[in-house]
């Protein structure tokens, strides 16, 4: 993606408007220069004599209204571009495959949002620079028109210094990139410090190391590098400012001697140079900003390419109607899935899985750490798509376009599920909702939570176990047929854990729900109807509890 195409995409009229701006600006700049210089020289404007002040007023008015119109246009364009780019990151992301998202990583999403902030300034910077370039061109053109060799000399000095300035700026940008990398590390250290506050307090070595070896050292390096960069930057700015004294010196002392310039031409050169100071400063200062923006746009493009590679994007919410009808069964047929761990150069494989889940079953999934339970849950809930094999809902194989609808039919609480700050599900979370109150009583949260009537949500500072209970209540209000709970009971106290297995699960079954529970609680295995055991990515036993049939798979 080229930077410039960003603007064209945003506004079809962009180039036409730009041309108009260039034209008006050229007329304004040229007119102003001619007018001032002719007044100083005591001559009148060519072609239009005797209308100097009228022309001056018209020029100012045209310039004022053009600047006003363009700046309003730029402000709108700037914020629309930032808004669109920012929203497009999340709009695409929500349709992306979960597997692709995991591969992409949260860090890349955060960098992409930072890049959007950098790019947001682009329309502003671009129009400002374009304006400045027009003015510089007119100014230099006028100098060449006035005295060719004098202008050539000035252009030579200006160009040499612009190149020096640019090279020095590149080294400043490199240092700034290092500062940014250090800032990322600092952010991680600070996150560790704040999230792990309790653990930091528990060990003197840990506390000293995180503060001295990481946080302090990082800040020290950032401080040194920032001071160095700011001094270099200040040197550049000073050099830029003093350049004008050098040029004015050349004009008033050198040019009259070597080019035998008259006083009038000399004055015209000085006035034009003073007029050029602002625009040249803008052009030079913006060069490094464009480099940063080009990096941001390239990175953003890579990000979009990566997400676009996710086949799910094009499907969006897919074909929701196709997964309608009453829930009867889920069938896994020869389903496989694998991860490749690059660092360990190892592959974890979920071996071909074939199994049926029928309406109303309560199934317990167990197995050692790393045996593949969560991978299975991710496949069952439709977050992962099988690498080979198929999953069918009510006998219909789920396809790319029916995956979103399939996921939508399952309610799940994962080990790392969170309670959102807002009521995104649009649930009826008011005290007059009898079902809600019934479940709050059942989960022993009735006297703990409070209602936020304005936000239509529940407010509470809850323990981890209580958060899981509230999440289960929300699931009951969602009223989906299939409920998947990944180690839900792990954070419950023994009394409530027993209550969950002995009372709640049978009740869910009575309500016609199909419940799949990942659990290590072998004391309560008898509370389910079926026990599936995983080992090394394989189902090693699928046992029907309380029934004679005992299906054992060979290891
Ligand atoms: N995103 C991933 N990338 C690479 N490997 C992964 C990824 N997620 C899991 N694995 C690997 O897959 C294997 C199975 O993981 P899984 O999370 O399914 O196990 P689990 O049975 O749920 O374990 P636990 O009881 O500890 O939660 C592990 O060896 C793990 O290292």
C-alpha cells in the first residue's frame, strides 16, 4: 500500500482538490512575491498597473478562504481516515479464524493500532507539505527569474544542507526506534510488576531484579538515548535556523561582488528568502515523518495481508439459517488437528477422532496436562476448524459458511473466559427478571451482586470462583442447547463443587441441555453419564457410566 493511495481511497476528489489548491496557492504566492518586491523596488505590477492594493486585498481574501476550506477538508479527512483504519483492524479481526488469531498474537494487534495513530496525521502532513512545496517552487522560480546564477547558488547551498539534515535525521530515527523497542520491553516489565505485585512482594531477589536489572536499567538507557537524540535534534534545528543567516550573508555580501547584483535585485532576493524560510522548514521537517508513516503503512499492510489470509474473513457471520432447527447431535468423523511448536521443533497431534454427542448427554472429559482436552474443546466449540475430517451438526457437515452459526449455538466457559465490562449479550439483567433471580439464588450470589440499572448490567467485585458462577448464570440466560465448561469447577470451594456435580449438572440435563465438562475431579466422575479420557492427543477410553456398555479403545 502506498501512502498516497490511502488518501485517494478515502476521497475520490482528492487529486482534483489538490490540483485546485496547488493552482490557487501558486497564484497567491507568485502574486504576493511580485507585489511586495515591486513595491520595494518602487515599480508597479506588470500587466495590471495602479491596482496594487486591490490585488493585495483580493489575494489575501482568496488565500484565507482557500486555506480555511482546505483545512476543514483535511481535518475531516484526517479523522475519517484514522477512524476507518482503526475500525478496519477490529472489523476484520472479529471475522478472522481463531487459529490465525493465535498465530498472529495480541502484540501485532496492538502494534497495528499504534500504526493507525501514526497514519492518522498523514492527510494533514501531506497537504501541509504539498502547500510548502508549491510555495518553495514558486519562490525558487521567482529567484531564477530575477537572477539565474544567484538562484543557482542559493539552490545549491539549500540542497546540500537539506541532504545533511536528512542524513542526520535518519540516525535520529534509528535511535528513536531503539527507544520505542525499549519502551515495549518496559511496558512488559511494568505489566509483570503490576499484575504480579503479590509475587514481587514475596521475594527480595525478584523485587530487586525486576526493579534494578529491568525497570531502572531500561529507564536509564531510554534516558541516555533520549537525551542524545534530543541534542542531535536540537543541533539539526539550530543548523536549519542558522542556515538562513548563511544564505542572507551570501546574498548581501557575496552576490553583489561575484555577480554584480544591483541593490534592487539584492532586496528581492532577501525578501524571497525570508518568504521561503517557513515552507522550506516544513518540507525538511516532514521528510522524517513520511519515513515513519511509510513504515507504519507497510506494517499495517502486512497485518491486513495476514488477517486476509484467514479464509473466514470473506464469510463474515456466514449462513446462520443453515444451522437452525432443534439440536439433536454433534458427530466428529476422523477429526485431526496439530500444532507445530517452532521453538521445540515438535508437533502435537490430535489423532483422528470419531465420536457422537447426543442431545441431553452429560459428558465428562478428562486426561493429563497437555493431553489435548482444550484442543478438543476448541474443535467442539468451532473455534478451531479440523485440519482433516469433519464435524456434523444434526447430520449436516459444518462447512466454512456454517461455522459461525454452529459456534453461535454453543455456550462455553473456557478456562480463561472473562466477564465483560458491558452487557454485550443484551441479557435482561434487572432484578425483576425471575429467571435471573432464580439462578442468582442457586449460585449463592443473590446477596453479593448489585444491579447497574443505567448500564443494564451487574456490578460486583467477585472472587474467581464467583466470577465463574456468574458466567454460568449468563449462559443459562442465553439459553443455548449445548453447554461446554472447561475446568469450571476448579475454582469452586468443596461444598459448591459437590453441589455443582451432584445437583446443577443433573438439573441442566433435566432441562434438556447437553453438557460437556472438562474436569480432573475424579471423585465426581459418577455424576456424568459418559467419561472420555484423553492421552497424548488420543481418546483412550470412552466409558458410559451407570450403564453396562464400556467402550475402551486400545492405547
Ligand atoms: N497455540 C498452541 N501452539 C502450539 N502448541 C500448542 C498450542 N496450544 C496447545 N499446544 C500444545 O498442544 C498440547 C495439548 O494442549 P491442550 O491445551 O489441548 O492440553 P490440555 O489437555 O487442555 O492440558 P491442561 O490440562 O494442562 O489444560 C500441549 O502439548 C501444548 O503444548
